[in-house]
C-alpha cells in the first residue's frame, strides 16, 4: 500500500490552483465573510504583500472586486488581495447617515489580517488598506484607530466622518493617499453635515498627525488631475492627494488615470519595517496542541480563558468556532474529515498552529 502524504495547509492551497477563495471568520459574536484572491505565482516559501480592498455602502466584496480590477493587477504583480464584507453592506464609520453598521469593523479587519497571515505566507511589513466611498472612510479609520500596522492606506471618494475625528490617534505612521473628485455629490469634496470632513480637512488632520511639511508640492498629473504631495512626514510617511477636477463619485479607471494602478504604485513606497514611530504589536505567547497528528481530538494548551478561536480548513473556511475555557481543553475533531487544519486564537497576536487529522 502506498503511504498517504498529508500536505501542509499552505502547500495544499498552492497545489489546488484556486485563485479565488471565499472564507469566513468569527469576530465579536458575528460570522464575517470575505473573498481572497491568490495570484497563480504564489509560492508558500515566499512572503508576499497583502492589500485589503473595501466596498462602498450598499456594495459587496464581489462588487468592489469586479469594479476595481485589483485581481488582474495582483496576478501581474504577485500580491494577495482581500475583499472583506461589511455587515448589511455597510461599515461602522461613525456615519450619521441611516443604515450604517455598528459592528466592530476595526477589530474585524485586524482579525481577518491575522487569519490571512496564518493561512498564507504574508510579508507582514507590507500590508495595506484601501476602499471606495464608505470603504474609503474605513481605510482612514484603520489608519487612525487600528493597533495593527497598515503600511499605507488609500481612500477613493471617502473622507472621515465628524464623529470619528476624536478617535483619530494613529499608533503607526502610514502613508496616506486620497483620490477625490471635485464634483462628488455623494461625498462632498468640501464636506457636509452628511458626509463629514471635506478633503482639505482630511489632509490637514493627517499632516498634523504625521507632522508633515506644508504646503504641499503641487504638480499637474493629467489635464484634469492635480497631484498634491506633503512630505517629509514622521516615520518616512507622506500624504498625497489626487484632485480630480469635475470628477464624481466613482472609482477612476481610465487609461490616463487609473485609481487601482495609482494606489498600488503608492503602496510600494511604504513598509512597516520603515516606520520608526509605530508601536510594536503584542508578542505572541506559545500555545500547542497534541497529539498531532490525531485521529479524533487534540488537547489545546496555552490559550487564555474567554479567548475566541477558529478552526480553518485548507481552503481558509471556518469549520468550527469556539471560546477557550482557559487552561488545557479538548478540541473534538470527530465531525471533521481527514486533512490539514489551522487553529487560530482571535486574540490579536496572529499566532496559529497546524492540526493534522488522519
């Protein structure tokens, strides 16, 4: 009888030729879903950048994926793209507009970040976030509030709601990119009681937080697009604005000015390894499972009481979610088929361990 070879989770993903993976994680009492695109060049032995792309209000992960063309660019450039879904197609951006989410979206994106780090080989110094409209607001919110390091953020047609200004106390110094049309009547270029800060107020907030040199260097980029660059800033960051004269509430995708390409070009100038003022993330304490491999169950050690955890299959799907009772506890695997799984506590450390059932 030929011995059966069990592939590690990352190797299994790499050999199944699956470029697009639908996944879920459990966070703050909710099951949250996302789409991940993995380029065909992905090699588990080589860490790659990760870009989060967040949809607008009433949109979805699949809608923003199709609208931006980030998958094609990721295929060319060799990075992974994650498209998270907001609750009820919205994000918690402190918006006064009816229908906004109240979910812990900063925590959710941070937990998804850790999940993808556990699932794939990610260059943790090169993780970025961008979005359209409400997703742009969410990008600013991540830069302002997340303890996780996003090396750079970008917003297209999204600013910062007035109710979120007080919480903008960045723990890191991201590069900041703002793309906005002057004729955007959904998210006003000059701000409103409905859309929050105007673009200049957003730029002022970031240049103050990052101690950037002002005024900006202004140059024409195209006949209708003006580039404004604030640099130098603390930690090697910069703040850049593309002012689209006459532009509306849309994701620019023309040949002369393509937001997807502009954002990726901008992101490549920044990494968390170059950021000197950011606070280090909390170190991961070891935890273990055994016996491993196992036929039916493992004993988990080293997870603190009340910490939620997820068990992911080789496709990155959550097949079980629970909460640690503290101390050593048994995780029953009878309901799951043979294969390789990843056990990950949702405690913000990003730690995980492979579990093999056979």
